[in-house]
C-alpha cells in the first residue's frame, strides 16, 4: 500500500479528502467555523502543533550549526558560502570556498570574497577559537584575501584518485588474507582508533581540530574503518566532512613506516577503490613516504590545497605578558624553512 493512501481518501463521489496535522497554515479554514469554543480550541492546537514542529526543526538546526552567508546586490544574490563546525565542541569552524553566482555590482571578485569571509568570522559564538579554509594551491586571490583577514597557512594536502588502480596492480594472495583484518569502527575499538589518529597528527593540527570519539563516529560510514593487525592499528580511513558534497576520505598511516606492510596496504587500497571508485583519498603533503607509496600504487594526484587557519587563542596568547611573541607563520617558517612562500595580502583594487 502506498504511503499516500494513509494521508488522503477519495469518496464515492470522487471528492479527495486529505488528513493533516492542524497548523497555523490552516488558519484560513478556521475563519468559517461559527462555534467560538471549538474555534478557540482549534487555534490553540494549531499553535501547539506548529511550535512542536518548530522545536524539532530548531533542535536539528542546533546539531548541524550550518550557516549560509550571502552577498546581495539589489534584489539578487550574487555570492555565498557556508560555515559549519568540524568538531562536537564547535571550537573549530570550516568556511567553505566562496561561490560567486553573478557579479553585476561595482565590487571586484576579491572584494566580494573578502566581504563573505569577514562576515563569516564575525557572527560566531564564544566557543569558536579556530576557522579553517581550504584553498586550491593556485587560487592566489582566495589565499591572499584570507591572509588579509589574519589566516595563516597550516599545511598542504593532496587529493588522490584511485579509479584506475585495479587495472595496473596484481593481487597478492597472502595480503588478501591479511586484509580481512579491516574492521568497522565500533564502541569496542573506537578509543584505540582515536588514539592512533591523534598520535599521528602534528601537535598543532591535533589541538586545532580537537577531535574526540563522537567526531570519529560522525565521520564513520560503510566505507570507513581501520586496518587492525595483531592488535595494532596500521591505518584508518574516514569520511572527511570538510567536503560536504564530495566522496573524500582521509587516509591516516603510522608515522613510523614499515616496508613489510606495503603489500597489505596496497591490497587495502585496491579493495577501497573497487568498492568506491569515485572516491578520493586525502593525505598531508608532509607525509612524503605515504605519498610516494600512493604513487607507486598507481594513484593519481588530482590537485593540492592549502589549509588556512585563523586561531584566536594563539593570537591572544602571543599578546600576553611572558609569552613568546611568535606568529603561526613564523613557527611554520622554522618547521619548513625551504617551503615555497604563500601569497601575502595585496591591496584591494577597484573594478
């Protein structure tokens, strides 16, 4: 039986009757009711039902914490972006890449981008201490605009495509047996997996992202899990919620590379891309061994991105007495003195 049959009924005369909860939207139906007592009760129930639905909507909205920022010119939306938390504590917010729909106003593209991001970081609550933007490596306008608003480079990431991997690599029977140690993430192994991920993040990234068990479960789906061999976690793969409308997964490998695991990891990746060929893997550029291994497995680099961070805690601490007055940028220069310079802020130009 179709669901519609529970919500509507057609009489023998062909008149359709629908069954709905009484809401404020039905107020026009109440004007014709002459019974004052019944009418008052109807109004009361309409308000109660509407408020109940609104309460459910607001509760779900609070969980998502999604906000959309728009740029308006006249009666037309000409640009937008959205912001959302990356952790349960809501201390770290992701700002999506600004999208420009149409630009018929006097502002330049860079000015519109600046305005959207500036508005995004001005409306957050006291919990927020960090904002993150991912910019394509060649998007100099977005990088320099973000830098102008106090964002600093946190690192670089690579997105990998494994669509053709299974065409070029042969299956290893021994590894095929060991790969059965790939486990779903559950309550029994979650603590071990959280500790593994946190121990293989840089201290700065670990403190900014501030993940806990709830955040790992949020990134868990049918394609996620951990390769656990002899009670040790070898690697994890989790849905990356930085990318809301894309199938991108973060691959985390132990910092201490063991070449004996190569064939096992290769089989693991082949299984993953056989199950989800349109997905992409995300790695940090600084993990040279892992990236070299992925190239040897015939994965193709799709593109690179820069992670830009604006952190109020670090900014405030550097202003306090007896604190080392170092910016995030100076810290990264010491960690990677030979790295390429990131675009610095440039003055806005009128159109």
